[in-house]
C-alpha cells in the first residue's frame, strides 16, 4: 500500500513539474517571439547601409568575421539624429504642455462632476462621454477651417517672432497643443472621475463643515490623493500625443513645425531606393522617449491603475 502511495506521489510531482516546464517554455517562447522584431530592428539600425543588401538583418553585423552579416556602423543613427532633430524638439514642445494641461483640466472637471452637486451635471457628463467616441477623421475639415480661417493665431504670432526663442511657425504647435488638450480632456475626465468615485465623501463633507472653499478642498485634499491617477493620465496622454500623426498632418502640414512622426514619413526614402538601416534607427529613436517614460514611471502607472 505504501509503495502504491509513493508511486502516486511521484507521478503527481512529475506532473506538477511537467506543467511548470510547459508553462515556462510557453512564456519564454512568447517573449522571444515578441522580441524578434525589436532585435531585428536594432541589428538593422547598426549595419552599414552599403553592406545591408544581402545581409541577415536579424544577426549582429560581424563582417568580416561572419560573412553575410554586414559591417558595423553608427552612420544610420547619426543620420537619424540629424534628420529627426528638429522634429524631436517640436514634439517635446508639443507633448509636455498638452499632457500637463489635459491632465490638470481633466482632474478639475472630474472634481466638479463628482464631489460637487449642481444642476445640469449629468448632461455635462454625457457630453464628456460622447467626446470619447468622436473619431479624429470626423473633425479634420472643421479643425483645419477653425485654425486657418476662424482663429488668427498666425497673425498673433507674426509680431512675436522678434522675441527670443519664438518663431513664426510656433503658432502651429500652439494650435496642436490646444487641439490635443481638448481632445484628451474627455478620457482624462472619465479616468479621474472613476478614481474620485472611490474616495470617501466624508473628507469633503468635513472640509466643507470647517468652512473650506471649493478650491481649497481640491488643492489640499483631492489633488494630493490624485497623484497615482495623474501618473496614469500623463503616461497615456504622452504616448497618444507623441505618436499622433493625423492632427499633425492636418494642422502643421509639414515645414519647420513638423513633429517627429511627420519626419519619420520620408526619412531614408529617395528615388535611388530605401535606406532601411536609417529608417530603423529613426524609428527606434522616435520610440525612445515613450519607452523611457514607461521604464521610469511604469510602477506608478501600475499603482494608479490598481488604486
């Protein structure tokens, strides 16, 4: 009897170990499958463009030690920095204020929709929800007419071009900042509203009994408790605005105010062919800021989602 029990225990232990091995193998396989395109892009970005044709882009460039792998070169990265330099600067000028404004305004709007009761609150909330479902393509024509014919931002910035660090084309970036702030406001408001719904009403009621004003309640009670959700909203908005191309094409229409996604469209492409190492280096360089944001603030993003 003890022998049979021992055999059953051995088979159970063997089955448990086998399941763990299979599970780990699946996870490793999925990780490798996911990382192969990234690895290929990195290897391609450090190959000399002259030796790229006929090489194996998924292998490190080790010529002449390993024939057929291409020669190592940082020329694509230098070309990517030169080609995307102005676009990266314009994207930073666009993304930072648009992210901050949409987050702060969304927090204030959510505060007004949750902790304060007033007539018409439900109707305004419905408008915010409806704003999420308006596709970008539906507003392109009115948006172009608005910024080029209705609001004379270009005329306002013309005399300001004499000031330090101000260029005449900056009006297009200001228009983009306002557009992304307005379009990101509904989703930011809903995220903050869901977060504020979890907060205790007793804190706000106690502050009101003590005579605190609405602005004081928001500044001293609600705002400190919103830091985890601000991390979520800022990361989300940063990624969305940085990767946007449609609004940039509509408002900027290329030129000195072009953002990094616009510069990516034509870099490495000419009548003589496509410079794939340069395009891969440019793509990786353009994706680097969003990657850094997730690396440094990923833990706060997880805490904000779980909050």
